């Protein structure tokens, strides 16, 4: 990955249930540039190992666009249908649960 300076990567989390969190630091790199370079690599690698970009607490706002890497289109469509049943007006966490259609 093209970082302007060497980066340090710290893994932490609850590996017993397969959840690993990464903290990446680079002394002079722009944080947004690091995310733009790192996230696609990490999420695609995770998907190639049949992992998931989400954990027990959901997908989160920053990972919505990457849900397709770990869930098939049919699963995402089912998630949308379930959300419509329980939130027909779309007032519960609008825009924070599923990727845009």
C-alpha cells in the first residue's frame, strides 16, 4: 500500500469470536488518505477469507459501502425487507443501517 511514511498496525479485539480491530498510525500521513488506501485492501482480503466486515453490533456508518463484500445481494435485500417491516417510515437510524440502493 502506498503510504508516504511507514505505518504501525496494532490488532486488538475479541479474537475468541473472530472479531479483530485494527488501529493504523502513520506519523505524517493524512488520515483520510490512509483510510482510502487501507480499507479496500483490508475488506477485500477479509472477504476472500470468508470473513465479515461487520460484527455483532452491526455494520456501522463507515462500512456500509463494503457490506456487499461479506453478504450476498439476496441477504442485503432481505435485510432491507426486514427493516421495512419494523420501520416502514424509515425513521429509525435513517441512512445508518444499510448501503444505499
